[in-house]
């Protein structure tokens, strides 16, 4: 008995610092990631689509045709799509390509090793991407909604695309044909490389200030014109503005992206609405039960007192 206790108490201090530092590192990482991602203002995803069956079904279709070739959704089974109102025949005939069966997981043929070779980074699994990108400061749905709408042409990258929310992202713009050409004005704040240089080495237009605001206008072909302004601090927020050359197409694309995010949001936490409902009824039950209990208490003690 005593031996067992001593073994346990000896093991505990050895493990807990490891667990503690692991938790601390995770917390710091989450905090750091949140702080970095929040630099660009995020647009609000129209969250009323979260429980709209038409939006979820449309989002599922767009997800399968536009994303499921690079990204997998390994935690989802095809037949789970019945919960958003699609029936087995629709799932089999309209969504599943190849020889997967309705009870299979939504996996893809691409191997992560090949993907890393092609894109430089493996596309992450999207099953829980909304939850993975939710931080104290922002909602993961707003992040992905803004990210997918912030691609611009940039000749200097290997994919020919860049992103105002995720600088130098390895993912191309999958909506470019749907969206039509756009002009992007991206304002970034960077450390000034020339700050320490002697005035003789600096070219005209370069400043000695520690930070610079770089305002870049990318045309629809990805050619850029940039202007730099010196800043004394790096605290200014980044920004991005897009000017679609075909506004109707760009608006239709925004609408499609909102539906894809609705689907990703549902996939991240399919039971969320159910949980809110159950919570609501549970609270209601407790209130009613409390009133009955009080009433009974009064009735029982009335004659005693
Ligand atoms: C051609 C392949 C390809 C397609 C198609 C594609 N992606 Fe990606 N995606 C990538 C790659 C590669 C990355 C990793 C990017 C990086 O880390 O630089 C990525 C990353 C992401 C991320 C994570 C961004 C982050 O902050 O870490 C999200 C979210 C995402 N993709 C969503 C989508 C959605 C939604 C679709 C469908 C509309 C889609 N992707 C279609 C290749 C693709």
C-alpha cells in the first residue's frame, strides 16, 4: 500500500511539469497565432446560414467540387450528409465520384507527400478547420470567409496568387473563373530594411524610419505598383480592398463562399445546434423544477411552522 502511494507521488511531479509546459506552449501558440491572424480586419460571415438547409446543401456541393480534390474531410462520412437534408441517392449520384461507398469517410486520393512536393505545403484536413481557426479574438468562420475572398493575382509567387489574410499562402485561388478579374490594393506594415543604412546608400524614396507602410496595387494580371511611407511604429493594422471588374460575378462568388463556410462550420461541429437546443430545454426544466420544489417546500412546512 505504502509502496504504491510512494510510486504515484514520485511519478506525479515528473509528469506534471511536462504536461504543464505543454499546455503553456499550446496556450502561447494559440495566442500568438490569433494575434498574427487578427492583423487584417476580418469580414463577418453571414452566420444566419449556419442552420439553413439550402445553404448547407449548396455549400456541401461546392465543397465537394472545389475543395475535396486537394483537401480531405477525414472525420466525415458521406452518409452524415443526410443530416443536412440530402438523401442517399442524391449523395451517391451527385456528390461521390469514383468508387467510394456512402459509409466511407470523405478522403481523397492525393498523398500528403505528393501534395507537399506540388504545393510546398500539404493542404490541411478541413473536418474541423473552423474550430481550429477560432481564437479568443475572432471566430474561425469569419477567418475562413475572409481568407477565401482575399486572393489576388501576384506574378511573384509560384502559384501566381497571393492572399491578403495569409501572405504567400501555398493555395491557389480556386474561385478565379467564377469571380472574374479584380484589382487589389493591399496595405502592409513591414520592418524597414533600409533603416540602419547610411543616408548615402539609401535610394530616393527610401526612408530612415524603423517601419514602412507598403501600399501595393495589383492589377488583374498580377503586376504591382508599390509606394512606401515611413512609420515610427509597426502597430498600424494591415488592410486590403478589392475592386472587381465584374461586380455581379464577384458578388455571386461571395455568396457561394458564404455557403461553403456554412458547410465547413456545420462539419466542424455538427452537434452544435442540437447542443444549444438541449441546453435550452435543460435550463427550462431546471427553472420549472425549482419553482415546483419551492412550492412543495412551502406546502410541507406551512403546518409545521
Ligand atoms: C489546388 C489545391 C487546393 C484546392 C483546390 C483548395 N486548397 Fe485550400 N489549401 C491548399 C494548400 C496547399 C494549403 C496550405 C497553404 C499554406 O499553408 O500555405 C491550403 C490551405 C487551406 C486552408 C488553411 C488556411 C490556414 O490559415 O491555415 C483553408 C481554410 C483552405 N485551404 C480552404 C479551402 C477550401 C474551402 C477550398 C475549396 C473552396 C480549398 N481550400 C481548395 C490547397 C488547395
